[in-house]
């Protein structure tokens, strides 16, 4: 049901500065526990880019009771805040996803974070909860992109190139395209990019950080390990809540480990095509190889027929 007073459209957010050679980047673990050898390999890649990575104190922790968390909620929140508020740090990169960002997001001093000014923030999956918080509380554009200890980042050159280009030369990454991208619903649309991991977007409804709706926005959606009926349930919830009313277009990324794609596609088409807006599938971001770095909070044009998302401005200034 459409609300009597439609929510305002997502607006372009403040874009942080690009990185320069020698930039100091902090690595945090806001969600699940990190495999040490993978983290070390990721740090070596960053050093090879002439970056200076620093690992926050609790990144290698594991919660003593809940093994799916990288340390306690307070510790993970302190790491994020410490990294962001350190004036020597130019970017904060997440080590991995999993689960746990929602548990610590309200433990962060967002006023202190705001006072520290804009910086680059990168992550995907469970980090969707933090992307929403950065947008709502700081008005800051972020990057839905690969994480430092993720296997895709460690082993896939195109994934690394996409992030590196976005970080250092964002004007060269204004037209995003993926091999195999094709229209589910043809057409063109313009709007500000929003979205992330489907399950996390739905889980965030009703929280202080959630968008009231995506009216007028270009919605990026992907997920991992969700069966077709669960994807149906989540999308139906978003439809019934009115959250999808007036969306300008939809960009569908990876549905890794969600079952046979023909079944997943049938659900996506059934739930999204009736919106009557352009929808592109197989766009290649999120839990897949290769994985594009996708800016959130940036005005863009979607051409579903051409399989392109063209940013009106570079992701970073």
C-alpha cells in the first residue's frame, strides 16, 4: 500500500576523497571472524598498491561464546570508530562479512565519526547495515565492494582492478558493465544508487538507518545462500511494505549459492518485473567472481539494454 505522503527520493551523498599512493588504510572486522592467513594475503595486495594498511586491535578476535562474531560488539564498534576518527587514516576497509554489523552499529559514536570528516568506506554483504548507517547518519557515499580477506579479492584480478581503479582513478570507473549483463526488463532510468544485500536491507526495515523507501533510486540487489522461496518472501515483504514503490530501476548482482539460477530468476522476474521499471540481471557484483565495486549514494543512469550503469560523477572526488 502506497503511503499517503510518499517518502522523499534518495539524494546524492557526500563523496569522499580518492586515495593517493602512500595512503593509510585501516582494516576492521565489524561482522564475522577473520581467517588470519587470508587477511595477511589481502594486506600484501594492499601494500602492492602502495597503500599503508593498519589492522585494528580486535580484527583477529573471536567472540568467546558466539563463534560467528569477530570479538565482542563493543570491541568491534571501538575498532570502527577508532579507525574512522584517526586523522592519519584515509580509508576504512572491512576484512569480511558474515553476521554482526547490526549488533554493533548503535554502539558507535556517530557524532564523533561525523566530526572526523568524509573518508572511503568499503565492504559488502553484512556490511550493508553499515552502508545504511553511513548514509543516514553521515550523509556519506560508500563503496559496496570486495573485502580484504575475501577469497574473491585475493584470487581474482578483475575484482582487484575494479576496486583499485575506483580508489585511485575513479573517473576511469564511471561506466560500469559486467560480462553477461542483460535486461530482465528493458529501458533506461536515472536515480541515486542505493541498496546492497537483499536480506540485510529487509532486516533493516524499521531501524533508524533504513531508507523509508527507494522511490526514485536505482536499487542494487544481491545475496548469497538464500533459497528461491526465501528470496520470494523477502521481496514480497519489501513490496507489501511500500518500500519498493516508485523505484526508478533495479540492478541485480550475484545470487551465489541460492539454488539453480533459473528458479531464482523466475522469482526475481515475478516480483520485480511488475514494477514496470528497467531491470538488469547478471551485473556481477557482490558474492561472485569477478565482482565489481559499486558506489552507493551516487547519481547514475541505468541502461538495461546495454547492460551499463553510468555514474554522473566519479565515485570519489
